[in-house]
């Protein structure tokens, strides 16, 4: 983007909206406010990323602010847009795009992709397609990915050995996952209470902040059964298909097999204390898991379902807010993060996956993966990774309805088909109310 264009656009914003935040450091640097919700284990890597950016861009300072994630993040962002206190750049979930666009909060990325400081067609084509797709709403690109995430199976090799299982052969299929989970569940003293559980069945209250985490872990099982959440045109949900029933039935069976309702720890604490032998988790927690030097643990691809292997490719997006008075600097930050070398650097320090395909070919990154087989498992799984389809509206609400079906079937003991059908009817009613643009 050229400097005259930026100045003209800033003048238009000033005349239309009055004075906004225009902060400079005492040393003359331009300050960019950046909201994010990175987990604690990733904060050191983020701080190093920002330090490196400021070193290469001495005229810019990044003020990073942590904002709790979940539904509260989009509510805070929309409220900030309305009160004219929005950040310059924010880390957002793709599920929030409709609400932020309709609030008039963020720029289409076309504003920045044009011109000598933009991204070429070849550079855009180098971004992992699933990650790039998540930044689109109604065909328009509003955000660009900061990192990619996926889901894999973490397992305790020591507990496998104790149970007579081969620690070099994690479960490859749904049948093996269920069988191993039962074998690894132990009531050592025969008092009817398990001291060890084979698998963490990720069921959380559908009305709570972890409902999205529950649905993100369940959707790959839906795909593995040959199903999908949403029709290709986004007009209806499909999670109540036979594939959905198969996936939810598997979770229900394992929950009942293990008497999992009596387990009271979080998945990570359960794994660290060796009360849980297998959990589902993403690469963002790798820095914390690497500190568990008393446990011999490993990561494996998700077991294959009736229709094969699948996992999600998700991750957070970067959006530039219309209230910024530092468009050039905000875009410099976003564009820099997308550079292949930066993506590789951040992946090596944080555990997140790079969103630039060319980063995978960098010599330093290839050598790192040769040493780090755990992260390599996640990278290799990207071949079977998929992006969730995003409806034009009501993504947050549909997530909650799907979570409600999962919770009702597993904890409420409702037939999985009935639970999914009930949530699908409500979701389709919401989608039917969307006006065609």
C-alpha cells in the first residue's frame, strides 16, 4: 500500500469519526495495540516473536494485551468497536468474522494485498489452503492466519508397557482406541473406583467456555466416519447424519466403558499425573508437555475411522481494525508474521504449525523436525487436515447447539441420534432465517 493512499484514508477516517487513538512512544516509535488469547505456554514464544519484529522494525512498538478467549472475546471485540476502543490488530477465531464484519469493525484484506507492500498471488497461494479459507466470509478475505493448529493423540508409553501394550504401536483405528482405553483403565484395589483411566473423553458443559474445544475435538471423528458439519452451500447442518451418530456413539461407548463421569481432573493435569493414559490435544501445549521429564510420552496421528484418517486444520486469524490510525504499521506487523522464515521460527519456539507451505522446505525447519519427532507428527498430519466449513452467520450459536447434543447424549444419556436431530433442527432454523445477500 502506498503512503499517499494511507494518508488519504486516515484523513477520511478522521473526518468521518473524529479523533481516535493516535499513540506514539516517548522515543518516537508508533505503538500498535495487539490483542490475543495465546495460552500461557506460548507466551514466551510470542514475546520473542514481538521482540524480533521490533528489532527489525525499530520505528514500531507492539503492545500485546491478553484477552480471555471463548465467546467473551468476540463480545469484547464488538463492544470495543462500538466504543471506539478497538485494538489496531487482533488475533481472532474465524467463527467471529460475521459479527465483526457486520459491526463494521475490520478491513477487507484486499485493502492491504494490493500494491508493492502487499502479497502476490504466488505468496497467497503459498498459504495453507485450509488456513486461508478460514479468513473468508461470504467470499471476501477479512483476515489472514497467524498460525495453524491441529489435533493429535498424546499417549503415555510407560502406561502402555505396564498394560502389556506396544508403546511403538498407538491405536490406529477406532476399534483399537476403544480397546486400548479399556485395557488402560485400572481399578487396582477392586473397590469399584478407577485409579487410572485409558482415555480422556472430552465432554464439557455446552453452556461454558469450553464448548468450542469439545466440538473441535469431536468434528474430526465426524469426518473420519464420512460426515460433515455443514452442507457445501452453508444452508443446512449435516452433523445429525449416520456418520454423526457413529462418531457420537463411539464417544458415548468409551465414556460408559471407563465410567468416565467419575473422573475429576482436566485432561492436562490427568496426563501429567499419569491418571490418564491417552488424551487429545494440540501443538500449542507442547512447550508445557516438554517440561514433563518424568514421563515417557509420545504423539500419534488420530486413529482412523470407517472412512479413514482426518484431523482439523484450524488456528487463529489476524484482523486489522478500522479504528487504527496506523494502517501501514499494522499491515507491516501482519505481513511480517506471514513470512516463511518467521512462520518457521515461531513454529519451532511455540509448537504451532506454519501456515506457509514454503516454510516446510526451509533447511533449518527440516533439520528441526528431524530432531523433534513430536512436532513432526503434527506437521505430517496436515496432509489429512481439513478446515471446518463456516456458515454466513450463527457459527458461535451452532457450535453451542452441537456441543449441547454431545453433552446431552453422553452425560444426559439421550440417544445420540435424538440428541443430534434436536440440535440440528434448531441450527437449521437459525440458518433458514439468514437473508440471501
